[in-house]
C-alpha cells in the first residue's frame, strides 16, 4: 500500500507540475505576445509622433515664411506711406509758402499804392 501511495503521489505531483508548468508557459507566451503587441503599438505611436513632428515642422516653416513676408511687406508699406506723407507735407509747405509770398507781395503793393 505504501508503494501505491507513492505512485499516486508521484502522479499527483506530476499532474500539478504539468498543470502549473503549462499555465506558467501559457502566461509567458501571452506575456511574450503582449510584449510583441506592445512593441508594435510603441512603433506605431513613434511613427505617428514622427509624422506629427514633420507636419508641425512644415507648418512652423510656413508660418515663419509668412511672418517674414508680412514683416517685409509691412516695412515696405510703411516706408512708402512715410515717403508719400513727407512728399505731401513738403508740397503743402511749398503751397503755403507761395501763398504767403503772394500775400506779402499783395500787401506790399497795396501799401505802395496807398502812399
């Protein structure tokens, strides 16, 4: 009877060892599959990050170019408007100067006529 018990215990031990080994290896296999899945997800996420960074860099460059163009055109427009303003002011001052000259001539000639 002692021999039968030992063989029964051996079978039971073998069964538990096999069962736990099988579940352990299945878990390891699942973990390995999960690792592969996670690695693929990380790679996909990295690709998305790279694509997004590339798009961001493109948009950033377009914005920089637009701002540079805006600054240049703004500067040119400002310079043109200031030149126009100064020219108009000079023209106005010349007209005012001519009016004063004609007024002075008229008043001087009027004084001479009255005397």
